[in-house]
């Protein structure tokens, strides 16, 4: 078991990709909400 299985690598890679895109979506949503409602930003 010196090598991880392909499915495990795929699962980790997918999780990292989803985490990254989720953070990007959150940032975009925050920017859009600030543009729509400038008073809500700090």
C-alpha cells in the first residue's frame, strides 16, 4: 500500500477543486453584494 489508490487521489483532488471554486464563488458573491448594496460593506 505504498501508493494511494486512483479513486482516493481523485476524491482528494475533487475535494480540493471544489473547495477552491467554493471560495472563489464566495468571494465573487461578496463583491457582487457590495456592488449591489454598497452600504452593507464594512
